[in-house]
C-alpha cells in the first residue's frame, strides 16, 4: 500500500473525527470533479458513436441526440467489414504473444539459471541492441523482410516480434533470478532431466513474469500501426490499426469519419480489458522496476 | 552458490559425444535457440545492414543499392528543411509535455495519496486509463476533439461566446494541439509513477519532519519532491525517448502530409515518408542514425542533470 507521506500526522495529534470527515468530503469531491473533467471528452465521443447520422448532437454532452447503432452496423457491414481486420489482429497478436512469451521464458531461464560458455556474450549483445531505437531499425528491418520474401505474410509480423523482444528477455531474466537455485539443484539430484525441470519447476514459478510480458506483448502487437502497415500490402489481410488509419486518411463518404471513430473506440476495448485484468501486476511490476 | 558436480560418463568419448551425453551441457543452447535464431535474423542482421545502408541509396524499389558515402548525412544536416522542422517540433513537444504534465502530475499524486480521500484506486484508475489507449485511438479522438465543425474544443469556445477556430488548418496550433492530447494521455500515468515513488519514501523521514514542525507544503517541497528525483528522471527520460519516436498520434492526427503547411513533421513521420513514400531507404536510414545519436545525447544529458543535482544535495 502507498504511504500517505504528505498527510501523515503525529500520532498524539490526531485530528478530531468531524474535521477528518470534512476533509474526506472535500478531497474526495475535488478528486471526483477532476476525474470527471478528465473522462468527460471520452464519454462525449463514445456517445457520438451511438448518435444517428444527420441528427445534430451537442459534442459537450455525452448523450446521443437520437440513439442508434447505425455506425456499429456500418462498421461491421458489407462495405467496411472491420470484423475481418479485428480477426486478423487477433490472429497475429495472439500468435506473436504465445511464441514470443515461450521464447523469452526459455531464454530468460537459461540466461539466469544455467551456466554455459557464451552466456555473458549473448546477454551483452541483447542489452546493446536493446538501445537501438525503432527509428534506426525500421528501414533496414523492412529491407531484410523484403529480401526474405516475408512481405505480405503474417510471419513477417510474428517472427520479428519473437526476435525483437529484447526487453522481454531482460524482464524474464530478472524474474528467473528470483527462483531459488537450491530448488533446481535438488530436483537435479533427484534425477529430473532439464526439460522436466523447466516444465515442473521453472514454469509454475515464473507465472507472474510470463503474465506481465504476455500482457505487454499482446498490447504492443495489438496497438502496432507502423510495422503491419508496411509489411501487409493486401488490404483484406491488413490488421485493425492500419485499416483505421487508412480509412481516416481517405474518407469518401460523409459517414466514414463516424465509422472510423467507432472502430477506433472498439479497438481500444482490448488494451482496456488487458489493463483491467492485469492492473495489479502492471502497477506493482513497473513500480518495482523504477524503484531505487 | 552451491554447485553440484554431475557424475561424468565412465567410458571415454569423443568431445562431441561427451557434449551430447551430458544433458546440462547442450540444453542451455537449445533453450536460447528460439529467441537467438530469430533475434539474429530479424534484429542483429538488420542492424548490421543499417550500418551499411546509411552510406547507400536505394535505386527506387529495385532492391539495388548505390554507394553514396556521407552524402545522406550531409543532406540531412544541411539541405533538408523537414529535418529542421522535425527537430524544432521534437524540442517544443518534449519541453512542452514535461513542463505541463510533470507539475500537474505531482499535485495530482499528492491529492491521490491523501489519507482522507475515499475510493483511491477508482480515481487512480480513471486518470491512468488514457495512457492505455492505442496511439491510433488517441489520434482519432484528437481529430474529433479539434474538429472545426463538430469538435469538443470549438463547441466549448462557442458556448462561451468565442469564435470557431480552424485548429487543423493553422500551423501554429499543431504542437499545442498535440500537447493537449499528450497531456490527456500521459499526465495520469506520470502521477501513478510518482505515487509508486512516494511509497518508497520511509515513514520515519516524514515523521521526523512532522516532529520538526514542517507544514504540509514544506514537506511536499523540501522532502517529497527532492526524494522523488529518480522518478522524475525516469519519467523525463522515457518521455523524451517517447517523443523522439512519436509516430502514431501525429500520423493519425495530422495525416500523411505533415499537417498544416508541412509544419508538423516529426522524425518518425519523416523517416516513414522518405523510405516508403519516396523510396529513399538509404537516406531514411541515415536519418535513423541521426535520431539514435540524438537519443544517446539526450539520455546522457538528462542523467548528468539529475545526478549533478543529487550530488550537490549530498555535499
């Protein structure tokens, strides 16, 4: 729990109950008003997606002037069929996440707990390359994908996701360092082979870590715009985010903008759900990473 | 650390046989293989290509390359007006983001840790949520918010008797608009990080300050704020790195042409446009290296800045 560092009182000088209650009302009201101001525009655009086309709606009030599911129907209809792109995004981000979580867990374990020649070198290479930003890597990576004939293939999205997760390796290694070495040694003494060791001891103990990197990877791959936009050239195979951006840039009909807005809010459901699911993990892990 | 000697095979084997007969010798390589093979192909090899590509130019989309020496770097530094715009926008956006978000985040963090506050985690969640939204969604929401005809900002202005402003059409609004979007997206996130940092401050320090008669304001200013410096350093370094790689929100919000009068270029949108709009892949890679150089310089400067101040306090 968080220490209320600023407002802590001397034990002998506790405020009277009435005063404390008054302060509770005041601070809670301030927080509530600020939070409402903060989410208000979001509620307004959400309401706008439920409005009927051609019915003027006040953008300051989060209530549709005339309720309608028109834009959602259009979004999933014959012309826009965003459900296809949602499916494409699900397929790609789930496969990338599963494969990259598996690869990171195996490597993180080996780098943290197994001793073998070349371990230090491999780890320093990862750390070194981790520093290189997308800006530098984007074009050469695309050129390599073109030479490997992986353009317009989902493997062109999945494989770089598996081999680009240097941060995931780093994080998994940190988690694995917490597994007691004595436990592994004891299992080895009892005759467990290395694979049994990994599946029976390492995996169950690394669940929290796997959860965190899987969440980060799923969110990152779901939200990605630039890389899928470059790699996938066939519109029917394109993912959700690039399709939203594309429709946003070439709006032909009057209602297109509303469909784009609706799709962009629907696209936010996945990261929001992930956040809700892993909130405790997320905040405590990230806080742990920056402490000290 | 206890190390257990694994009993070796009794028979004499060749070194290869010996390696494969002892499971603990070869399994580590098997375990690291899935990551390192893909890593070598899709990260390491492109990185080596990047070193060469900065000095090359692609001949259209043919896959053929021409050696141009330092010409790409010279052009980017001396003869590319969009690079100047991108650098200016980067500085303006980064400084503007930190100057607007950090003070508000600190005050919000103090408010949200008040013991009198009810339903703490609800408020924390509501302020944190925008940072979870995809960049594309943020760009679209920004487009709606600053829409000339039916946007939130203009409706608010008109409600208070103001004029209808063409936010998207005027170059001077590009960065302020992006700053508003960034504030909405990141301020609560920073506040949550600061709250996490506050939980690391020992109770005894605050208690000592209370016993010494420090007011809440003095505690905030002279104890909590200085002790949060590592968190502020972390936030400002990641924020600067983030705005250096700023792509999705400007790309969606400003469109592919760099915004009003082409004044809205950022490094990433410029690289994307150069490489895939004009097929100048070598030139785009050279810009990528310049961006990497800027990232290194900024990180070193910021670390120096915060270490220097911390060092002075200790003295």
